[in-house]
């Protein structure tokens, strides 16, 4: 299918049929590509976990075609959650709510809550409309690795393990959705993402709690996640060049995510990607940059954190997790 966002109706119909048959469809959203299965089909959802290599206790997000379809998927939806859904859907906001009767425990990793969102991508919305039900979809990557933001990334990650890949071009947001615990009117952000804290607070007219630990288990939030193959080390922006050159001299193949303020500086390293000065452009490109540095053979990536405002908070969160401790090899 064309990468321009044109809808290939025949491909959408084939994809909906694959979902109805219990198969897996990778599809574009505005954030990252998802690996979708019928959210109401426990066996299909189990295949998603197998293909990703993801522990079955890590719950999936249920994607819906519009906010009016929450019935059966979520229960006891608080008024505040409804108003956020109205304001931000379709869009990169995921709401954690009480699990509805249509959601099997496979989808929620055994939890009595369910994460739901309406994605803002024409291909995803066309697929949801053709399918009619909810689509459970984690990011379409192997567990722990970098999320795919193009159909090419999905093929590289999952190959033939997926029944069908819908190509909707590069994702426009580039980092995953913001996850908000909306089970009560005391909201908290479980994962920063495409909808900024500032936007949420403006919509609510009040500040949001910053949970140190939430009462809700947040699987997928363990230290090493969103990680490229190369080890990632975070340093102060002013130290990036010196640290990179030191490591390169000591025999590492160093990749650099060069802060935009240092654009044009000469860096004696294996590979250098200068990050865009625009934070939305940085978010859009982030996972592609990490993949590129992997592909160019880097074994170490030196990076620094952007200011943690707006989408910068999501970028910083993903870089910290990419730099998190790895399980012993
Ligand atoms: O932008 C996105 O959110 C993308 C696209 C495909 O929609 N999806 C995505 O899914 O990032 P995934 O599986 O990679 O991350 C979903 C995260 C889980 O790791 C978990 O932290 C959280 O959502 N989650 C899901 N259900 C939850 C629940 N009931 N309670 C708390 N957290 C939950
Ligand atoms: Mg993921």
C-alpha cells in the first residue's frame, strides 16, 4: 500500500479478515506501529505475546475506533476520563480504566484494569472501522527493543511472524502514547508520551500528580526497555563530544546523538547523528536514529537528555530506559 496515507481498501479488508481469523496484523498509528490482534480473542492475543517474546503479565493497549465504543471494553468510566477522551481522541493518549466484560484476562495480563485508546491515523481508523471490534496492540517490536516507526522497521523486527503488515508511511509522533491512570478522578501519568503533561493539565485546569510509584503495576516500565543493541550512556550535553572521543580512542565503535546546539562540531567517533532542534522532529526521529546507529555497527551510543518540557519529557524517558541496566547476557 502507498506510504502517502492513501487508504488501500482491499488491503484493509484483507487485514480485517486476518484479525477475524485470529491472525496478527501490524498497522501504523500516529505514535509507532502496533502488532494487532482481536482484543476479545484470548488465543490471538497469546500469539502477540509469543511473537514479541513478551512476558504474558505485560498488558496490551486496546485500540478502539471511537470514544463512543467504550461500552463493554471499559466499565465505570469516571467523568474526568470521559472528558479527556473527548478532548484527546483520536490521539496519543491511553486511558487505564476498569476492565469491561469483552476483555479477556490475556489482554490485560491478568489485571482488572484495561488500557484503551483511539489512534489518530487514517489507516488504523480504517482498519478499526472495517474490523468493528477492539484491536489489542503493543508496539510491533521484539520485547525490550526499539519501537518501529516505519513499515520497514516492522519487517526488520518481526519478519514473517506477522500475517500482514499495513504500510502507512512514517509515524508522525514517533514516541508512544501517554498512559494515564484514569480509574478514579485522581489521575496520574504512568508513561509520558505523545500528549504532553502541559496539554493534559490545560485540559483539566489543574496540575497532575507525579507518582513516584503508582498503586497500579506498570509492566513495561522496568529499567531496560526501548533499547537499541548498542549500550546507551547518557552524559551532560556539554560532555557529549569529549566522552564520545574518549570511548572511541579506547577502541569502542561510538555512535553519537549530538545535541542540536552542537550541530556542525567535528566529532571523532564512528557515527554521528545530529538531533533536530525542533522537539517534535526529535521525537519523530528518535527511534530511527537509534536503529541507524545500530545498523552502522556502533557498540556504544553517547547521548544527552533534552529539556523535559512538552514532548521532551517523553524523549528523556525513552533515553533513560534505553540506558537502563540490561539483564545479564
Ligand atoms: O502509542 C502506543 O501506546 C503504542 C501504539 C501501538 O498504540 N502502543 C504501545 O504498546 O506502546 P506497548 O504494549 O508497547 O506499551 C503499552 C504499555 C504496557 O507496557 C504497560 O506499561 C501499559 O501500556 N499498560 C497496558 N495496560 C495497562 C494497565 N491495565 N495498567 C497499567 N498499564 C498498562
Ligand atoms: Mg512497546
